């Protein structure tokens, strides 16, 4: 009997995989009416097999009813049965509207079936073959390559896309950079823009985050080896809490993105985007792009587009969204716990006061928050003063403040622009270089050397100036390994950026050095801001920028860990000697 059940599960899984290919063929290629009808019929087969597998699964294991997955399965079954009812029994008039005008309802049921069956597979992250760094890097490479193939589909663009441009766009989306060789809003169709959106979401969180958590959610457990591997990839402090970390990542992402999409939708007027579907897609696209710090926009000139540059509520929503994305998930969770602590302590609940914890806000959160707020505040004041009679001239006082805040926060890997970057004053551009290089906080959707790295470097300089041989802050001592990682990150970043600038100047000598340097810093820190040279780069320069974006996203340290074999710790130490520095 178990063999028969496994056979049904296997058939349902492979049918759902073929259903995804049918979906890609459906939306990616032009087909005749007969082929379209065959595809629609196959969708129903996939959904039916998925329903059968779900019913058999519960028939074989009634204990599944006690788990959270039962809620997902119930909603999925009700939705799928509803689709069957509407298509087969409601009538021709309704069916025409549902099938021919909006086939996404049918495709959604196929995708739900694939998620359910895929999550039942045994996810085995074998450390024997690949270490966590290699697995992390390989997952990004695979997604980038598959994304480039999808973007080359005939119906993904209006006039076709070469492989190098498709690879560049896919790498930019997966690495949440935002640099683009073609106009995202006009060159790609809605299907192509949807592919980019999916790549952004996967790149922002990581495909292994989704696959691992859903596998755990549906199967109710995971091997110790998987937990050990994932704990290294997610920087979890406890191996047993790795899936709680993944759950926090997914819940926070979904909550922020849905809230941002709703607020963006409300902030849009009816003058520019009148259609409900277009307005909804615009809101969802920019919410996901902002939270993942991708910088992609369906507007040709980003937020500087005519009709949007004076929409200050929209700009404030986008600022808040990419600011939360740049903080990092551990810090956001820590902040939520701290707010909970403050609220409970304010109302003085007796049961809570007995278990009062003084170190709710961790040292990591404090350092990154102070660094982030300090950089943002200083940049805001400087940009407001420098650009007051320049790029901010056309705005009201409130508008000047909003836009000054926008251009002070967006270089830290967000990539949106609300002013003309080519019109910025030279001091503003130089400050932008620094902000791009520093980037976002660790374990976030942003890039750069990270705020903690910059903070450790500054604290180390101050400690040396005071004659100390260790870094102390908030009654804590920073571990030596953190200091070593920080300076290794800084050195490697400058080497990669410098090498990128040198190669691009060789391949495209006609471009200005300032523009090339700006592009390289933007690519490494996955910012996406550009002074307008991206589209004019040659093939060799595009490959260089792709490499810089990829290295900036996965970090050079991760690549070196993946390449070099770890040396076992020895029980001896050589005598230490100081080296003359200055």
C-alpha cells in the first residue's frame, strides 16, 4: 500500500513540474488556439493529481490534521475545487471571463500544487559534497542562469533580448542591484517584469530559504545535517532555532511587502494609473523591489518620473520599506522584541516584571542602528544644504526634506532615485560614493561592506588612538575574529572595485573615470544607481559588472571560503612579533 501511495506522490510531483513548464510555454510563447486548449486541459490534470495526492496523504497519515500544514492544505483544496466548479459548472459566460481573460487563476492552482509536492521531497544539504558557502554560491549561479533563459522568451520582451543583456538583467535582479542595460518599464512585457520580480524576491531572500523552510513546514522536521548547514548560512546562534529564524524572515518579508504594497496603492492617484490591475502590479512590484533593496522600477526614470517626483507620500513609503529591508532580519526581530519589552514594562504587567531582561537590545543591533541612523542623519543634513538650490530647487520645503532624506538613504543599496543623478553637485556624488560603499546592515537584503564593518573600523581607529589593544563598546569587547573579518572585507572590497574600474577603463576607454568608478561602486554594493553609462557598456564591460554584482552579493569572503580548504586548528603557536606599520 505504501508503494502505491509513493507512486501517486511521484506522479503528482512530476505532473506539477510539467505544469510549470506548461505555464512557461503558455506565457512565454505564442501558440494556436488548439495548443492553448491542450495546455488548459493539462492544467486541470495537474490540479486533479495534486488533489488526489493530498487526499491520499491525509488518508495514510491522519496525524497531519494536527499540524499547521493542514490549514494550507485545506485552503489549497478549497481553492482548487472552486476552480473546478467555476470552470465546469458555472457556465460559458463566466468561463469566458475566467479562462480567456485571466488564466492566472488556473495557473495559481498549478503553482500551489507544485509547492505542495515539491516540499514533500527530502531536502538533503549534504556537507560531504558542498560546504554551506559553496551551496549558497551555487544556488545564486543556477537562479541567475535560469532567469536569463526565461528573460529571453519571446513574450518576455517586446523586441527580443540578447543573451548577454538577459544575463546582465537576471544577475542584476538576483543580486538585487537594479542596474539595467534596457528600460525595465518599456522593454519588458508584464510577463517579463513578473520574471524580474520573482528573481528579485528569490535573490533578496535566497532560494534555499524558501525551499528549506517550506520543506520543514510541510514535513514537520529536518535532519540535523540540514539544520547545521542552514544555521551557518543564516547566521543562527542556535542550531535548533534555524527554522524559527527562517520563519521570521518569511513572515517579516510578507508583512512588510504587503503593507508597503497597500500604502503605495493608496498613495497613487487615478490620473496616471487608472486600471486596478496595473495599479496593483505597480504597487506590488515597487514594494518587493524596495524591501529587497533592488532598485528596479517599471518607471523609465524611477521615482524621478514626471507625475511621481512630487508624490511625497509615495517616496516616504518607499523610504520606509527599503530602510526596513536594509536593517537586516536579526535586527528587525530584535527591535520587535525590544518594543514588546518596552510596552509590557510601560504597562507594568506583574508577570512580565518578574522575568525582566536588561539586554533586550543586543550589541549587534545597537552598533548597526547607531551607525545607520548617524550616516542617514549626517547625509540628510549635507544633501539638504548642498542640493537646496540645485536638484531640490523645484520642491517645496517639505518636498526638499523628503527628497533630501530619499537621496541620503537610497545610496545604501536601495537604488531608487527621486532626482536627476547627473545634475548632482560634486560633493554630493563623493558622499554618495561613501554611502554606497558602506551599504546596508549585515543579514539584510542590501549589499556593501556593511554598517557593522564600517563601525568596527572606526572603533578600532579610536581604540588605537587611545592606546588600547582591544575594542570595547557598551561594556562589551569586540571579538578579534570580528575585527579580522571587518578589515578583510574592507580590503577585498577595494581590490574588487579597483580591479573592476581598471578593466572597464580598458574595455571602454571612451567613458569618464568618474562614471566608471560610480558604476563599479554601485555594482559591488548592489545599489543600482548609475550616471547613465550602463546601456553603453561593451560586452566585456558588462561581464565585468556582472562579476562585480555577483561578488558584492555573495561576498568575496564567502567565495574564498568556498574555494579554499579549511585547515585544522593546531595545538601550537609561534612566537609573535610586531610588524612596522608607520
